[in-house]
């Protein structure tokens, strides 16, 4: 019998990063404030997790200005969308395994 958690990706599975990728997969892109409010995070927590995902190539960050106000946009890359889909597939496998044991 194989380990039910062997396929989980620590980069994606962490609660905040999973939330970020989920929101970004639902939308083309989201701004920092929207992510912060939707996921109920502090600026620092969101920022560090976005940076981690960006370094892994799972999100892309675009900094723009609207008038004089800076705005940060984040979008899931194709690799980020695939990583989330793979994570969901592993989680579905875990659920199926548990349901099969009942």
C-alpha cells in the first residue's frame, strides 16, 4: 500500500499558498488588496507567500500605478495552475481512499 500523502506538494499544500492559487485560478488575476481581504491575511503574510510562489514560478507579479497609487497584480502561471490541479487530484485520491475504507 502506498502512502496517501506521497503526492502532496509542500509548496502548494501550505494553507495560505493553496488559498492564493485557488483564488487566482478562479480569476484571470487579482490585486494584492483583494487577495488580502478574501484570504483574511496580513500584508506581511500575503507578501511573503506571494514571493515564495513567485520564486517557484507558480505566480507572476505585476506592479503598476493607477495615478500615483501603486497597485500589485498577481496571476497564476500555467505551472501554478497545473500544480494546483495536481494537488487537487492527490486530495481527491485521499478522499476516495477514505470513502472506500468506510
